[in-house]
C-alpha cells in the first residue's frame, strides 16, 4: 500500500502551503487508485477540492478539475465492482 502516513499530512499542515499539500494529496490519490483503494483516493481528492473551494470559490477551473478527478475515481470504482 502506498498511502502517506497520516502523521505527515496532519503535522505538516501548518508548515506546508496549499500548493504543496495539494501536490501531496494528488500523489496519494494516484497511488491509492493504482492500488485499487478508491475510498482512500476519494478522501484525498475531497481534501484537494475543499482547498480549491476555499482558495478560489465555486466557479474556478481548479474546482471543476477536482470534481472531474473525483468523478473519474467513482467511474473506476464502478468498473471494478
């Protein structure tokens, strides 16, 4: 399993800027999908979405991209069921 330790994600929040956190979460989601752990991927991608919403509001391309990425994981999960 390729998930990032929660301690890294939690303890680093104060020192990591949003871009670094988004990059880490995106990598975690990709690795989770590769491992077939769709729930873990969705958790990470929802965190990315939350950051993008807070930073940019609802009508921003990064928010749309986040929704798209979540949809892709749902599609993969359904295809593997």
